[in-house]
C-alpha cells in the first residue's frame, strides 16, 4: 500500500498530481483551502481510477491549520488500515504579481508564509508519520532560475524551497527518504489569476521563448511529480528538475 499527501490538490497542478498518482495505484490524501466542492470532485475522480482519496482542509500559511491537519491525518490512515504515509508533495500555493518597488510587506510575508514557512513546518510536523524510505517532492518555479519582473517576492520564496530541498535530502537520508524539487515553467492554469492561460499576448510571448513552442498545462506537470515519487527514481535525491518545455535555454 502506498499513500501520498498532496497539498493544494483540489485544482491545477496539485489535482493533476493526485490523478497521476491514482493512475499508478497510489491512494491520496489531498488538501484544499476553501473550495470543498472541487475537492470532493477529486475524490470521485480518483475513485474512478481505482484508488482511494480523502480531502482535508489546510491553509499552509496558518500554524493552527497545519496542526489541525496533521492531527487529522492519522484518522484517515487508520480508516485505510495504515499508520504511515510514504509520499509527500508540497504543492499548495498562490502568486502575487507586483514590481519590486511596489511590493508591500504584507505581500512579501504572504509569499514567505505560504511557500517557505508553510513547507518547512508542515514537513517538520509530518516527519513522524512519513515512512522510512519515503519520497518528498517540493514544488518550486522556473522563476527561481530566470527573472520575470513582477515576481521577486514569489520567486525568492521558491528559491528558498530549493535550498530547503537540499538540506532535507541531507538530513533525511539516514531514513532513506529522498527529497527533490520540481520547478514548473509557465503553465496555463488559474494560478496567479490565470494570466498565462487567459492573456493571449502573454501566452504567445512565453510560448515563443520555449523550445517546444507552447506553454505548459497541468497534465504536463503531474506526471513528472509522480515519476519522482516512484521507486524507479529512488537514486535521484536533492535535485531540481525543471519541467518547462525548455524555456529560456
């Protein structure tokens, strides 16, 4: 039995990751922040693929919410006849678009709380429940490698996630747990207000900078994450894998 926790699983990259895992026979505990209906639809979709799913609320930026989520996980595991899970995907997130000169402390704090502090302390709290030999994938962004004006706070937090990944890989290696980063390039989802998806000029400009001639979709990313969680990639550890179709080469 293999069980994955996927944060932000009700939509976008997280949803496709959960579905990709279910196709591989992996049960999923997914999280959602506000939209329970979308989360319930994921449960139905996973069940059709022959896997089990449960959804729990979680605001990764909120310490009390993190504690409540971690306290609820053992109940789901017991229902499934397990006491540990073995896959973790730190995916939940949101974007802020603001020029460096205009970025407020509130926006900066939100990016750090969601993308860096949330990943750090949620993973820390879950360590007693993740099985030895498990897998962790942290979701970063291509913006941690290349610079696009307007995303300084977001990209800086994601850069921190990439450093954290290497430290986790070093510190958890004794338990046989691998930790890697997947860094998506521009993806046509509702992330960041759906700009890449909905603004034709932006979509075309980014596609023109990508070797494969288009921007990504959610189903370009979920399979990559699932692959890094598979046993076949057990010797990949502490690495950053950019899934961007070859942008800004």
